[in-house]
C-alpha cells in the first residue's frame, strides 16, 4: 500500500510540473466563497481530476480545482472545493490537500466556511473570526500511525488559530469599518442541519458558530506546523429558538454570497500585508 506521504508527494510533483515557484499562502474556500478567485490574477487552474490521489468534490458551491494566482507580490494557492466527512470520505482524504500544501512548502493557511450562529447577538451575514474550535466529528484526522515527516505524534493545540493573524484581521476590519466578531467554531459531522436541541447544546458547551468542516483541516495544518487563520460567514441562526427557521443549502449559499464581498476585501488586505 502506498503511504500517505508518498501519495501526497506524487500530488506535489504533479503540481510542480505546472508551477515550481514558491507559494506564500493557501486558502481553503468554503461554501459560496469561490468568487474570491475573481480578485486574483490566475496563473494556473488545476482540476482535481488531473492530480493523482486527490479526492473529488461533490458538494454544490465547491468547484473542484486548485487555483494558483498572484495578488500583488504574493502567490496564493486556492483550494476551490473542499472535502467533507459527510460525503463519505475518511478524514485522511478530507485533509489530504493540507498535507500537499505542507509538502509544497506553504507555511500559511486561511480556512473559510459558512456556519450557523449560536449566539443571540448574531445575525445572518455576520463575519466571524475563529478564535478556537470544538471538534465533535466521530473520527480524528490524526488517528492511526503517525508519520514524523508531517509532524509529532501529539501536537499541541494551545495556539491553534494564530493570535498575531487574528489581531491583523481585527485591525484590517476596523480600518474598513467592517464589523467582525471572534468566536469558537463547533465542528460536527453533518450532513443534516442541527436540531433546536443541538443548537442549544452547542451554545451551552461554549460554541459561537457551528458547521460541518474546517476543524479537521486545521488540526492537520497545525500538526504540520502551519500558521492558521479561520474566517466564517453566518448563513443561518439557531439560538435562541425564536430566531431559528428552516434552512436549505441553497439558502446558505445565497446568504454567504451576499456577505462574500466584505470577507473578500478583508482577506485581500490581509494577504497584501502578510
């Protein structure tokens, strides 16, 4: 059986056959955030289907390619289409792209997503700067034999979301007069949206937003020693009960699309000043 390291290395070689120069930062584009790539000068658009061992995205709103682009003097690698445990992928597959980014020499990672709000003072369209997460998915992404070439057996998670990066985002948002709140992201399996009692539970255990992605990728990124910034757009609210309403994935995408320009402007400023 081909090892995870060798599979990721084969994927790196395929990418480097197209683009060999250093890449400054990788961005995982969440639901509805694919339009970010319109703001960069695209150098290469690499479909997942052309990359060995790379999973395939199956969710609406997730394109399915790695896009290498220039933003000012920075080179950005965008993962347009992430993978989710609820799609039937193992966590090793969900996080495969992060391993590839690491082996490409990328040290900085931005993860974005759409989420459900867990606080009474939140509204649809609010921007949330992820301060920490609570991982509630049934399989841990580091379960199994550890390969020291990626990172240590027991990685520390004290400073998971880089404090310096968070301060920069707060300063940038302030300069743009764009409100942003900090919060704890609860990562669950899905694919169902949460019940009223689940929303209440996640609120009570310290969550501010909830979603079905992101934390697995972040855990692997920190295992590899990468610096992480997490950003979310609230697409629906579930706490308290009187704010909750029925929601569909199309509605999530619609709400995220409305708030995307604000998030995109902040991310562009962050990358330009990285």
